[in-house]
């Protein structure tokens, strides 16, 4: 980009809110409303930046490997927190799970768990398996989950091929909404050279797709960031590492047969209100979805007196940022159509009838 101010304005216009940024150019972010993830921080720099309004946090490492690097990173996090406890230290890790992830969480104890797994480059067969395991690690540690997604679905882009695929927008949408269904609180996009034309503030076709999704995230994020992830279920056919909702679970999804399944992310807010984010794994076609509502009493020991539950359903309008009543809902369920790769958020208020 021609200059930092122009670059900041272009990033803000594309719907970004936190960007990698050099410490010496922080003032260029002031007018754009962006926050900076400052690279290569040291103690003196963090001490100077602790009150700077454009600082979001500090970028320490990307995909640190091997595990021997964790000791130094843990020490750096503690040192930075000592002089600037207001801004988080950020590390993005490999999608390696098992002992590697457990060691990372135990030694580094990150305040945010961020990882990358580029399913359109590396294959989708383990994509949901990774989401399952990283979600579990984040919940166990009580920290937010964040995922880095590829801005272009073209697998040859890692070799410098800039060809734009006609299904890029649908694939990115599927990645975004399935990740959100797993409770992710942050999304980052890799990489900037796929989003902006070289040396320019002009969006590439893939960048336009990212900007559209960022716009939707600005509305959805205000709701999702306050919610706690309770569970994630899939409808058949099941992806590796996933599961269906138990038969007695109070809300059941039924998708179309012979089609990629649906992801059902269940959430709650601080008031105990339930939320459900449904994501369509099929990025090629829309699906008709049946939502079956059952009594929450199912599965409770039979010697307890049964309760009768009624539900009020609202659907989130991403364009207007408001909740709308699902007029077709009833005590037993409702239906809706979900676009290719899309996600729909519902709020479900429960009433116990005497």
C-alpha cells in the first residue's frame, strides 16, 4: 500500500478491527478506529505502549515449534504482563493436537488459544476433528478460542498461484460459520497479499469475499462474544471426530438426506437464555432444516415430577443487527432454509408451564 494511513483506512473499510502493525506507526491507526497487534515487543516497548489507545495486544510468535520454544514464550508472557497487564500476548499455534497441544497449554498458559488449519489447502477430512480438540482445550483452560482461516480457497496459492476460484466465497463462508458454531471468539485471515492487490489498497476478488464476511461478523460478533459454548453436534453423515445429539437432547436438527450434514452449536448467556448457531457444511447448495423441540425433562430420572416446557424462538438478522420472531415456530419445532455454507443464529427462550 502507498502509505500507512491509506493502508489503515483500507483495512477498516474491509471490516477489520485488529491488524498486525509496527509500533512506530501506531498513530496512523488513530483516525481509522483500528487496534494494533504489535510485533516484536520487548519490555521497554510494552512499558511505553501500555496507555496507547491504538494497542490491542502483542504478537509474540506464529506456529512456534518445537516444544523447546515454549519455555521462552511463557517467560516472555509473564514479563510483558508484569509491565502491561491490560493488553494480551498473542501466539498462533500449529494445528497439532495431542501431547503438543497439551504441553503448550500447560507451559505457556495463553490467555487466547489461536490456531490455524486451512481445510481448503490441506484437506477437510480432519478439519472438524481439529475444531473439536481446540474447542475442548480452550474450554478446559477457560480462555477464548480463535481461528485463522485462509482468505483464498485455492490450494495452489501457497505456491504463488493467484487464480480466484468461482466457489471461493461459499467455501470461506462455510469455514467461518462452522468455526463460529464451535464457539470461536475471534477470526483472523491469512494472508494480506490474498486480500489486497500487490502494493495497493484495492481489494482482490478474494478480499471482497473476506470484507463481506467481516461485515456480517461485526453484527454477529456483538452477540457471540458474550455467549458460552455448551455443546456442538453434527447431523449425518458425521465428519471424523464428531457426534450427533443424544436422542433425549431437547433440540434436534434434521437436514436433507444424502447431503453434507449440519453443525449445531449450542450456547448460553449469563441469564441462562439458550442460543443455537446452525451451520451448513454443504457449500454448494442450500438445505431445508427441520428443528424438533422436545421437553428438557427428557433423560431426567423418572421419579422426578415432569415439567412442561414451551419455547419462544427468535432469529438474528445479520443485515439489520436485530432479532426477529420466528412466526412459524411452535411448541414442537420449526423449519427454515439455510443458504450454501451459511450460518443462522437463533435465540430460544424457555418457559415452564404449570
